[in-house]
C-alpha cells in the first residue's frame, strides 16, 4: 500500500486537485483510500469521491472506461452505433460523463451524451432508441452526497449480467496503472462525441404516457405531493403528470439540482427521514399522499394518508398493491396477455406472488439486481413462451412496460397516481387496499435490517458474518424450526436433509425458510458497506407478525455477537 501511495504522490499525471487532497489526508484516511482498488462489481462501480485507487476520481473513471471500451471492441458494430451516456446531479457527474466520452472516442467509439442530467431509466431507453451497443450512467443512485458511481449497459438497455461484467473486470485487471492513462483526441475523434437532448425526451415521455390503463378516468380527485429529492425526476415526472392530468404540489426546496442535497436528510426513499419536508407540506395542503424518487429516478417511495396519518409503505407493500391494481384492471379490461409473467427477486415478499397466482399469473424470481429481470424479459422476447406484465424489487424499484430495461420511477409514479386515483373513486386509500390483501392472503410483515461496516475491517467482518451462516447448523430462529436453507453462492438448497441444486448464478446470499412459512435472508450490499438482513414474516394478524419479527430479529442478533 505504501508503494501505491508514493506512486500516486510522485506521478506527474495526477490531477492537481487530487494532489492537494492527497497531501491533506491523515494516516487513517490514506489507508482507506489506498488499501484496495475500487471494486468493479455486478452493478459497475460505486464509491466515495476523492483521491486514491479506492475512490472514484478522474483516473479510476478512465480506467473503467478503457476496460469497457476494450470489452465493447469485440462487437464491431460499436464503431458505428456507439454508446449512450447520461449522468445525475452529483459532484463530478458531468465531468465523469465527459471523460467517459473522451476515453471511448480515443478507441474510435462514438458516444451520445445528454447535455444535462437525465434519469437512469431514460438512459436505458436511449440505448434502445438510438440502437447503441452499450450505455453508461454516472450516478450513485440513493447513496449519500459523498458518493458517485459508474454503471454500464448492454445493447438492450440492461445492466451487464455477471458473465459480461466478468469480461469488463478481466480488462480492468489488465490495467496496472490508471495514472498512466492519457487521453489525447484527434480532431476526427472529437467529432465522435454527439450531444443529445429533447429528441429522446419526447419519445420517452410519449412511451411512459402510453402505460396508462385508464387514461380517461377523472383524475381531479387526487391531491399529491411530489419530491425529486434534488434529483433527475423533477422534469420528466412533472411533464408526465401535466400531460396525463394528475394534480400535484412540489416540495420546492428539494427541486434544485444541488449536489449537496441541502434540504433533505436523506435522498433515499427507503428511509423515513427522506419524507419529512414532503409530509410537512402534505399536512398543510391535506394531500392524499407523497411520492418521493431517488436522485437518479429509478426508485420511488409512497407515503399514504390514512385515518389522518401519513403512512410510509415499504417497497414490498407498494409492489403488492400495484400487482393487485394492474391484474384486476387488465382482467376487467381484457388486456391481460396470454401466459403472463411477473418478475421479482429472491428477497422480495411472497405476498405479490400469491396475488399474481390468484389472477393466473406466474411469478419468476431472480437474484437481486434489475439486470436479472431485464435478462428474463429478453429471454421471453426471444422464446415467446411468456409475456411480461410487471417487474419489481423490494428496494422500491418497479418496471411497468419493458421499453426500459431497468427500474423506472417515472413509469412507477404514473402507475401509482392512477392506482391512487382509482381507489379514491372507490372510497379507499392504498392502506385500505393493502389491508384487504392481508385479509385475503394472510398477514405479511416485510422488513429489512442493515449492519453498516465500513473500511477494510468492515469488509472482513461482512465476509465473516456470511461465512458463519454458511457453515453453522442453525436449527431454529426464536423457536421457529428451520425447514429449508438456500445458499446461492454454493448453489445448494437443503430441505429435509436432502441437497438439490439451485438454478441461479453464484451470489453471496443465504436464505432460511421457517416452519410457519416465514423466511429470512442475508446478503452483503453490492453498493454500500452494509450487510443486509431481509424478513418476510407470516401470521394471523398485524400484532402477531410484528411480535414474530421482533423475536426472530433478536434471535438473529445473537449470531452476530
């Protein structure tokens, strides 16, 4: 590590601002910035901004782009069709997008770069609309302001699946020195960088508006508060609502594209504190609910007014409600396709599947990550065996129509507004709808607990936790017998003492099934220094499921001591 630090300190190519930062770092900060190379994982790279090989900066971005360009060069078409590039409102996002275009141009690969910030789902759409061979988006999604990230897409607008990402990682590992990468473009290469704007926006918005099931419904009954959390959803969501006729009120303080995120405690719609200002406004205007997107607009959360309280729904609850609304509506309107299928993940609640099965719709599970859902969509486009009707993850990500191959909060906002307006005409809130689903399919309490473990020691601790659950023979949690275990890294399912193979790519996830139908799962986050624990607890009523969750969570903590 000391050798690497000295190499950076003495290298003439080091960016001057990064050199200044490097000279200010304390010993512990130096260690964290240089103890490892910033990992290029299954979702690309995401990390703290700053100097060092374990940080996102101009040099590590160049390294990633050289690797991606070399990977893309195996597809001769890329030199004609190029790569679409988008970015969000974070620090260095536009600079990293420009640098990405420069590096691609140095390999004679054209690029199509948005002139200003755009949502991640629109980047996915742009790849497909322009017929590009790949895509890049610069974003750290819902992470804190100190982070940024780099995600890569295939020619279907889907994030690269593991076997393809492995090829990019192979190219990254060939690059010994990111500081040695210089980008000097000829005039001809500079002409390979194209700027795009409204021509993509207009087509994308038109496609989003077409997802409506009841476009003629009276929408004036709805009163929504919307916050983009300083991010990219502001313009597309308001344009969609205006054209579709849904009334809304903005949280004005959270509408600036400020990389400091100054007027929100968190830009993450999974966290209750993200909604404080929006709920404060909702109370003033007596709103039916709040919609909050994350900065790159691939996730959306809902707060619903019910019995004069504002209640935050989980991603699982929202997904279940949307499935009920979609399938009920499509059945009534006779628009449900033959052999319909819904996709979700191995850590998504079982409630949505039970609702889908009630309507005769099959559900297929994938690993966590929307790229796996995109892969499934592409598969059935080829085989024509099944027809996509919805895809979702517990982490507030939804896809209604597959002209995008990633989570799309713009589509989701429109569907949620339609759903809320429809049920309000019926005299119901979305909480009423959820409670009705519990009456029909049993009470489900889904929850997630995260253990944040930063730095090299934290990384080792997370590995140790997964290894403990992988190797320990655990017979019960809070007195509920373990009746099955799935280890997605080993590709094994154990039930009644028998081992069978799992048909999933290897992934560091462990899932336990308990005797009452409850399950819990453990996995390290792919984007943050966290170990995540997922719960889907079943019971006869709300009191029982919450008590069970508390007991199981306490039993789980014993294994972490």
